C-alpha cells in the first residue's frame, strides 16, 4: 500500500508556494484536518487556544483572538469541544475562504 501524499496543486494554481504561507488556522484537531500541516514549514499554526511556530507555543485567549487585522477566532464547540471558526471581515467583498484549514499569506503591497 502506498503512503498518501499531499497535493500542493490547489495552492500552486493560485501562484502560492507552501513556503510563502505565514499562518495556518486549524478548526479542530482531527487527523483529516491536520495531516498536511508539516507542508507549511514557515507558518505559525493557530488553533482555538494557541499559536505555535517551531517549538514555541504561545497561548492566546481564544474567543476574539485576532490572527490578522481582519481575521478573528470564534470558539464554536460542537463537532469537538475544541472547535473554532476563523471569521474574515472582507469589507463588503465576497469571502474567498471556506475551509477547515485556512492558509494565509501576506497581501502583496502590504
């Protein structure tokens, strides 16, 4: 049986390399939502209660934590007690994010 491999194709089609991603938000810690996190070697991994980069773990308050200026974590237990949602204020533009794992990269130009 061959090992499953990650498909970087969806990011590559958007012109994004996994090494460019600065943050990855994880809605909960089931394996099907976390299996490819190691692809994002330069990213800070953020969940319902902490932000992790390399071997550094920085706790945060969870509810209301700002991952970026227009992104806020809401703690939304249900599927698991640790469920969280990432709310993105798109300032009237249609949201472009819909996933249990969201990869963010800096906006070009700032």
